């Protein structure tokens, strides 16, 4: 059986696919990759379907051994990559021989890195998805982070050739990003000064951030009538503002409901960029209209479809 053997897992490496929609109403988040675009590009580089399962590594990557020849691609955070001790590329696919050992080091910029293998990772689906939800012990391999000695089954690889992402589509994780947001649904619960502070920023990513939510520190966001509301549903990218006036961006492993006021929602096409901001780095929130967000989403989809050469 074709398999990928974990020789060293890194601090937080999981199996992910594009997630399990439809279960948030019963408290199970969709999970899936934090940086959806980087994940999809990794799969496309090796000839997989967009939703094939791959590895997501946080802060530092794994060391893995292949049982047979495969096409591999590394995208996302700027982690040094070696194959059998020699430097290997990122944002392009390359062949790994049977017995080859791939190693990813600590991220220099960005946070999350993706390792896609032709044929995909073939762990058993849970509720229709291989995405790992660690808090719920669901999906992936036993619903947990990977450990040394784990063996991941691989699917059958189709015919494909090496490819690369065009230079202009490779993100620069060193810069302070502008993250686009649509105000609401409870922006009326904040003073004009509070909204102005939120949009002026900047906000620093805190180390307490994870796949559930990204916590930030920056200018205090002033509430008009308190920070508590009757709990309601939370969307991907919803920005809760706690009593201290600091924002939390809710991410792929978010809870289903929450009782903090939500000043805005991060546009879906910028969620991945939030997930690549390292603790200590800063970002700014930039307001757009719903119409502008839709236009930009369509443009990003076109860019994604022309990103590989």
C-alpha cells in the first residue's frame, strides 16, 4: 500500500481537505485549511482535485518519507524545504522517489504551510470529510495532530507533470496586510470613535491565536451599549469585540454561536491572509461595501484559475 510515513511531525501538523460544511448547526465547525487559496494551489500543482486531502503545518513543518514515487508541492508559509538533504522549491511541484525524505523547517514568514501529494491523502472520511478537527477528535488520523511513526495512506496518483505558480501570484508574507471587511452585523453597538479606531488600527496578532480565532491587540474599540448580546450564529471571519475593546477574528474551527458584539466580517478572500500573520506582526482592517467584496471575490477566483503555468 502506498503511504506517507511521518518521521517528525512538527508542532501542529494535521490532515485537511476543504472541510465539512453543513454541521455547524449541531456545533461541528467546517475545519479545513486556514489558507484556502494556498491549499487549492498545492493540490492543483500535483494534479489533484481542489478538495483532495493534504497536510497543513503550523510554524514548522514535518519530515516525511515516501513509499513510492510521487509528485509533491509545497505552498503557504515560507518554510525551508529539503529533499534528501538538498534544497527543494516552493510554489511548484517536483518528483520524489520511493524512499525519498522531505523535510520542512521553521517558518521564516507566514504561519501555515501546505504539503500536497499526487493522489491525495486517503484517510477515512468522517461526516463526509477528511479534515481534522482536533477539539472534537474528528477526521484526519484519529482526529488528532500527526505524530512520529504515523503512516498515512495515499490515493492512486494520476498522470501529471510538474508545474509552478506564476511569480505574481506568490504572496508576500513579510508585508503588513490590509484585510478587507464588511461592517456588521452589530456595528450599531459601537460608537463612531470605536469604528474609526477599528478601521485605523493597526492591530498586532497575539500568540494566543489558533484555528478557532485570531486575537489582536491595538487601539481600543469603544462600545456604545456594552459588549454582550443574546447569542447568535457566527460566520467565518466574524470579528467579535470583547469587553476590553479588542477584536477576535473567528476562523475555520470557530464555535457555532457567540454572545459578543461583532463589529464586522472579514471577506472570505482575505481569511487566508489573516491565517498567515505571525504573532507580533500587524494588519489593518479596511472597509469595503458588499458590492465591492463580491467584485473582488470574482476577480480573485479568476486570478486563482490563471495562477499556474
